[in-house]
């Protein structure tokens, strides 16, 4: 009963915040696409299939910060420092997290929440259906724009660290409800302005971006499918 009531409150909170910010940020939704189009060829909005609660697939929206087709080039879904696929405008958008603004519409649609585990690309963890319990637990709640893992460290966190914090968030949400969401949201604001930990770290600095990304992906899939502890 507590969880159901909090889910209703959480959804109301999400709609109120996302709706209010969408209205206030109308100028940004006009200026940013124009800047993207001026800087590089391609659409202003980037759509990517992601996984959310119970493994549901949805299209997540972002302002495009890389060249068109970047996912099939170089480091793929990974983004290391100095990535040549990032555009000039895209670099600014990533540093300020403005590339995430279109996800407000994902929230209004019901795909995302303000707070929750970041939804991964559909193939980043391997087959969802065969994930071990540890990695699947984070999908027991709806994904979010920010979360406990993001305020504890952004892209420099390993998947093991992300899963630890995401699962801790699930436990805290079940215990405290939307109060934990409010706490995380307040702690997110200064993290955005500090511009820290925007890029992922290579597991071996001697590897090329493509090689480092491949090794990181293979290790992540391996960990996500280890047998469950007895």
C-alpha cells in the first residue's frame, strides 16, 4: 500500500516538475536546436532505444551532441575524453547537461521519472531476460534523468558501482518513498554545475577508444550474467 501510494505521488511530482520546466525552458527548446543545426548536419533530436522498468523498451530523447551515426563509430555507446565524435555545440551541451532536456517529454509520456536508475541502451548489458538478480533489481523501478548513482559519481563509475547505488536507491525508495527522490534531486543541482565526471574512464589507457569500449562492454555483460549468489 505504501509503495502504491508513493508511486502515485511520484508520478504527480514528475508531471508537475516536467511540465513546469518544459514551459519555462521554451526558449532553450528553440535556441538549442538551431545551434545544433548550424554546427553540424543532421537532426537536432537524437533518439535511442533504452530499457526501463521491467525491461520495457522506449525511445529516449536527447539533443544531439555527436555526429550522425556516432553509435556505429569509434567507441560506440561509450564516450571517453577527447572523443572526436562530439560536436562543438555538443561539448557545451554535455558539460551543462542541456542535452538531457528533451527527456522532460519522456517524463510527461511516462517513459521516465525525474529520479531513478539511468536507463541503459538495450544491448549494453546483454540479454535482459538472462540478467542475474543483482543487475535486474535496478529495473524494478522506472528509470530516471538523475539518480543516486549520478550524485555519487557520474560516468567514471563502473557498472558494478552503478548497480550498487541503483539497487540501494530501490531499497531506499521502498522505505522512504518520494522523500529520497527530493533529496537526490536537491543534490543533483550542484553536481550539474560542477561539470565533473562527464566522460567514462578507459580500463587501459594504452587501448584505442574502440578497443577500450569493446573490452568494457564484454566485462559488463560478463558481470551482468554471473550466476546468482546462493
